[in-house]
C-alpha cells in the first residue's frame, strides 16, 4: 500500500501531514541537515533559536573534519620512492628545484611540486644505417643513413649501433627538447665526418677500431657542448662494406690482395729459411779455408824450421846425418809394404814371407768366427789353414840361383 493511499497512515518520508500535495522543499532540506549533523556528532534541536544555533556549530565541525582528512591525504601524497639506478628530479611550479638520490623522499604535493623519475643506469641504443627487426625478422638496411662518402671518393655502407645512458637528469629533461633525436642526429653527422676523413681501404680493413674510437670521442664531445646530459658508453661497428652493386668486384679485389699477401709471406718464409743456411754454409767454407791455410802455413813453417835445424846438424856431422836421413827415408818407404825379406847370414838364398796373404787369411778367419758366434750360420764348416809349401815360402829356384 502506498504511503499516500487511504488508510496508509502518516508515512510521508518528507514529514508531510498526509495531504496529497507535493512535499515541502524546506522540510526536505531541514531533514537532510539534521541527518548530516547527526552523522558528524551534532545534537538534535532543543528549542527555537538555540537548536538552530547548535545545528550550525555541529555542521562546521563536520566540515572541519573533512578538511583535515583531505589535508592529510594531500600531505601524504607527497611521499615518493626512487628506485635503485634512478634519480628523481623535483619541479616546483614547473621549474627545476633539486635532484634526489634513490630512497624514500617527500615533496610538496601537486600542484606546487612534481617529481620526474629518470633511469640513469638503463643502457639505451640508437641504430644508424639499419633497423633490427623483432624476433625472427631480419635486419632492414636504411640506405639513406648507411651510404657515406670516403676521402678517396668511394662509397661505403656503414651500419653502426650506439649505446648511451643518462648522465645528468636535469640537463636531459630541460636543456634539450628531445635528447634521443639529438643523439641520433649527432651520431649521423659525426660518422659522416669521420668516414669522410679516411680512405676506403682504411675504413674497411685495418682502420675499423680507429674509426670507432674517433666516432665515440667526437660524439661525446659534441653532446657535452650541447648540454644533452647523455653519456656515450659504447659504439659498435656492425658492418662496413661497399655498396651491393660493386660487392662482387670488391670481393675479387680483396681475394687478389689476400693472394698477394699470402705469396709474399711464403716468399719471406722461404727467404728466412734459405738465407741463414746459405750464410752458414758460406761461413763454414770460409772457416775451413782459413783453417786449411793456417795448417799449410804452420806445416811449411815447421818444415822450414826442421830443415834449418837439420842443416845445422848436417854441418856438424855430415856422415852421421846422411846415414840417419837414409834410414828414416827407407823406414818411411818400407812401412807401406806388406812383404818381408829375411837375409840369412852366410846363406845364398833369401826367405820370403807372404805377410799380405797371411793377413788376409787371418782376417777371413776372424770374420767367419764372428758370423758363427752371432748365429748367422747353423752348420759347422771345417776350415783348415792352407799348408805352405816350400815353393810358397821360398822363392823359385831360378831366383835363388840368380841371387
């Protein structure tokens, strides 16, 4: 049953008297004030003007409490934490105020102060001459950035990656509008300057490390002069090669140059091997010649000294010296023969001893004995020394008679 139907009783939510007219707006506002006053601890009205004054005091207390809560929330909203590897830049009415280190901090809340968190340890990078694709995608070349002119008027294709990080958060945020764009433009300008001061062969071969070092140094110098607040940490030369249209010819030239270097190294190795040997052989022959010369000179000097001494002795005793010289000469001559003649005293014949034959037989016997001892022969050979007859020992009769 509705509150305004007959028999529903005085159940008017706005405090009506049961009439069918619209609710009184003043009564509705008054009821709402009463409820809010009760909510914030205000008392009920007691009488006329006093009750009205009590409701006004309780309303002010409620609004004060709300203001205090809002003020506390606003104050606590100024607490912020700076993570490790980052720095906080405090802005007061949009202007730089201070830079805070990692850890908890507090600032005057918005809209008076704001905080910008800057990562100073993150390594950012910019690609010059190429763009690396996502996972599974190949690298895309950017000819507008990659093609550069060398000092000898050749074109090379350079692909470079520059790694950098923020060194000064204040300058990074305020001194340059877009530091990342500035760094890329500076990198392109510096690369073209360094490449334009070197020849093509130097850039593509032995000068790669020097080119990278020059680019890094000049980039850092330029960024410092711009107050960009950036630090170039590393420069990587990804690729350096001639344009695609001449790569085949350039590869042939490189192969020919490599063959030249290889043959040159082989020739130098052969020269380093043969020259010391030749020098050693020449030095050895010179030493041998000098030794032979010294030996001949010493021998000649010795012979001359011996002859001089012998001449002095010959003058003192000619006969004795002559006989001694004869005997020495015969001794040296007969020492080379293997035959011995024995002259028997008071006999007409000479005994002839074949010493050379006997020596040969003794040598054959020793060789056979050695072979037998070494096991080279399994049978025993009966070897008897040949008998020496009178004819083999003594000379023939005709020789004896002639003697």
